[in-house]
C-alpha cells in the first residue's frame, strides 16, 4: 500500500477527449502533459493549429484537394477503425479531423490570397484598369494600371498576380500579417499565464510576472501591430488630405522608438502626437523589466527565511521521538488548523534553493522573456516565408510544366500539353501536396510548442493511468 509520504506531489491529469479532439491532445501530450487544472493548450490547438497551417499552405486548389482527401478518409471511418493499419495509414486516419480543418483553412487563406493553383481568379470586378493610351498598334512594352478608387470586395485583386511588382506587394502583406498573427497568439498565451496564476492563487506570478509581461508585450509589439493596421487604413496618395502623403517605413519607426525616443521625422510621421505616445510606451515597457526582475525573488527569499525560522523555532520545542515509522519527521504546520500534523520528508526543511539561485533564476527568466519577445516575433515570419515558397513553387510548376506547352502552336503542341499536364499534376502532388504539406505542419507545430506554449505552459504534469490488474499480472504496469 502507498503511505501518505509516497503520494505524488501533484495529482494526475486526465482529459476526456473524442475522436475529433484526441489528435490535438496527443500533440500537446507529446510535448508534455499539462499540470493538474492548468490551462490546456489543446483547446486552442483545435483552431489555431490548422489556421496557421492554412496561412502557410494557402491555395484554393491545394486546400480543396486536402479537404476532399480528408472527407474520403472520414467516409471510410467505420471500415478502417477495425482494421490493422500500417504506420502511415494510421497517422492519416488518426489525424483525419485535423486534416479536414487544415484543408478548409488552406482554401480559405487561398481565397484571401486569390490563389488557385497559382492563378488569380476574377471573382469580382478588378479595381485596377489597364492604361493603353501610350500603346502603338495594340502592342505595349509596359502596361500601367490605374486604380479605380474602389476596394476589391474579398481577398487580393487578381491584377496583382500579373503585375511586375506583385511579389513586392504580396511580400509586404504576408510579412505584416504574420507579425500580427504572432503577436496576437503570444499575447493570448500571456493572458493564459495570468489566468493560471489567478486559478492557483499565486499573486507573485500574477502581479510580477504575467501582468508586467503583458504590458511589455503590448507596449512595444502590440503598438507595432497597431501602426501596421493604421498604415493599411490610411488612403496614401497625392490627395490623401495629410501633410505627408508618402507612407513611412515602419521598420525605421520601430527602430527609432528605442534608438531615438521622442524624435519622429516629418516624412516618418503617421499621426499627430506620435513622438509623445512612443516615449510613453517605451517608458512603460522599460518599467516592467525591474518589476519582473526584483519583487518576485525578493518575496520568495523573504518567505523562505521566514519558513526556515519557523521550522528552527519549532524544532527546539519538539522532542526527538516525533518521528514516523519510516523515519520521517512530524512537524506542526503553523498555517494549518490547531492540532494538525503533517508528515514531511526529513530533507524538506533544507534549503532546496539558495537565495542566490532564486535571484539568478529570475534574472534568466526576465532576460529570456525580453529577448524572446523579439526572437519569437521574428519566428512567426516563417508564416510569410512558407507561404511565399508555396506560391512561388506553384507558379514555377504551372508556368514551366503547363503554360509554356499550352502556348506551343506547333503540331506537337496538344500532345506535349497532354504529357505536360501529367508532369504538372505529378510534381504538384509530390512536392506541394506531400513534402510542402509536411513542412508546413512541422512549422505550425514549432510555433505552437515554442512560441505559444513557452508563454504559459509548464508541461510537467503526470498523466492519469488507471489501475489495470491484467497489465499488472503481465508485468506491463507496476503494482502498488
């Protein structure tokens, strides 16, 4: 039998899952089991994981293919659940409900990018009109497009897919979008850390870790997202109604917040009073650093000294025979009810961590968080990089394997087009639907495990395992 002293320090964790959520819980448990009553990241994985995958894999055609494939597996669910599957088929079967969401969000993001197998779809009337006034005999070396002043109803105007500066435009949009998604997800993680502190009644973690970290994140990186959105909303142009109608560089603005606080050049100004706002936000962020660094270790060391002083004072009034059968000391807890005795290990009264260790640990945590805000935000740029790689690969495959052959006017043109389509389909499946699919999955996994979970997740829980007498008899489970 288990003695009270042998009880685990932390209760085991158990989550009831179904066939839709079990794959997300499995991914979280692979990283580490949640603590008892700790916020479970798997709840957020259900949406954020397939969505971030879709941001990188965004293409209407590729997303629909993945969605249809997932629907096919789900339709065969009853047939497959009782069969012995090989490793690869079992992986696809277990992740069928995650794959269907991944396909859905890939098609959704592809609709926003207006990418259909690397081709732009003319779903609505384009808002850019070709200017052929300088063309001679319907031949133009360069075609300029003029804006009609309207806004394309949904997604990206298909005209950008044919523009020479289209790549610059998509790079700008996807890079800024990736930063906004990253800062938003990390901020949610910090709020979950605050909720954990509230639930476990840990005021030091609440007031001197979670709250300062949220303020630090929002003061610098939240502001960065705000000016990105503000810049998108301003109608830059000759008649924008502002003193400066040239859109300023946000990178220069962000660098000057730290290197030249209180100084905003006229050609870099976004709004009135920008310099004052940026100084206030910078001071607010700087003040959070000592709040994260000093109060928590100070109170922990003070609490530790008070605890050991109480133990030393109590030992002098307790005679030696107050020991349990296993040689463990019985002490009266000052915080418990009168007459309560608790059994603690004999080394529980030794200082597990010196005061210096506590201060050093907190300093490392503070430095890691501040630097991590920068590195983690930069890490989310992989959303932009993977999306760019996916779209460019799809474009190359389409142009080289299919479009160039379609434009062939020779007698062998139809035959070459037929085989070219086969090559296009084969390369698309092997490279994009298999290799790039796996690559986007792994990058989405990394963003959740490192950037998101590091903000709040302890991952040191114990998974609940019920007693199985058959397993005990077979030696697969330890008897207690």
